[in-house]
């Protein structure tokens, strides 16, 4: 058994079975428990109750208490809890809440080392997941090691740009995004989730950002408003032309022999790509 499977997915033979391949988690501030159930019914597959960036320092303890009373109201979606960082005074109490409420997963912010993840893993139940939020140069540098002991990676694009001093553009963070995709695949965990788009009204921008992430190999996108759900899903969905191409490829059967379809040479990798395109269509439609 690999290190990834022994540390990240105890008791499971296949880490990919732990989560949806494509996911569009929606952040909700822990200070707004009145929104928890509404978020779960918005069409997202996962609600992230945020105890970190969405909560002021002097409100951390109160927000945790409020969230504890309302986490049980969430149904119809997975529940992840973004805790405060491992170097903060609130971290241990946040983890205790996550265990007591038995949320599906922990989002660990500012993740930069394997030791941070091991500390959290030791406190969780065996069926609770750890999602490592990579949002710094140190985190990107350690992405390969972090992926081996986590259940999924997330890219914190805004904090990453701030940390390295780059612009918040697709080009400036291309290396970091690509490294998270490669690290996830090498560790045999689900593809990473891309960072948020801050615009609440520009659906075209959300769709464009999602399409860019999809093209790099991401498996979903973090969202901050229900209005972003459908544009994000549309951005990840294959185009009509891709769907038609995939169906044409598979209409000729899935045998291993090479053949020609519409003037294109088709072999096993091309058939597999067609299968995956149709799977992505089913999961994002």
C-alpha cells in the first residue's frame, strides 16, 4: 500500500472513491448559520463552512459556537469545514468541532508541510477527509509531498498571488496550477479544485475561469455565491463539438485495435479520452 493510501485514506482501497471527480464547493461564512441549509439546496454538491478568512479574529469563538448549533441542519450536500491554520490559537478547537459534528472533510488553509496534515489526520475519524489548501510559494514547493498525505488539493489563487507578488491572472499562476494537477495525479487522488472568482455578477468571467481550470486538468472550482454554480459547471462541461466527437469515436466500439474514424487515427488512448469526455459531460451537465 502506498504512503498516500495508508495516511490519507485509511481503510479504503481506492482514494478516488472518496469524493466526486468533479466538485463545485460553495463557501458559507460560519457567522451566517441561517445560510447553511439554503446553501445546501442551491445546487452545489458541497458546502464549506468557513471559520477562517470569513470570520474576524475577535469573533472566532462565537462563530464556532454558532456553527456547531447549525451544522446538523445541512442536508443534501457534503459538508466541509475550513478551519483556522495549524499555527493559530483557534485551530485545535476547530478540529474538535469537526470531529464532534462529523463533517465530511476538513479544509486546512495555508498548508505548507506534511507535518501539518499528519497532526490533523491523527485527530480525525477514519472516514473524514483532509483537503489541503495550497496558497503560498512554500505550499506549491511542497505540493508533491502534501498530495501524498491528503485526500484532495485546492488552489488558493488570491493568497498565492499575494504571497509571491504576482498578478491575479491565469498566466501568472499557470505553473502553480499545473503543479497541483500533476501532484494530484501522481499521488492518485482526485484532481484539485481551482480557486474562487471574486466577481459575483460576471457569469462570463466565472465560466471562462472554470474552462481554463478544466483545460489544465482541475476537477472543479471553489465558489462564493450560488449564482456562480451554473457558470462554473458550464465552464467545466465539454463543448457540443467535443461531445459529438466522443460519441463518434465510441460508436465504432471500444476494441483495442487501431482504426480510422472520419480521417482520424483512433487507438486506445483516444478511446479513453472519448470515454472521459462523456463522463465529464454526465457529471457537469
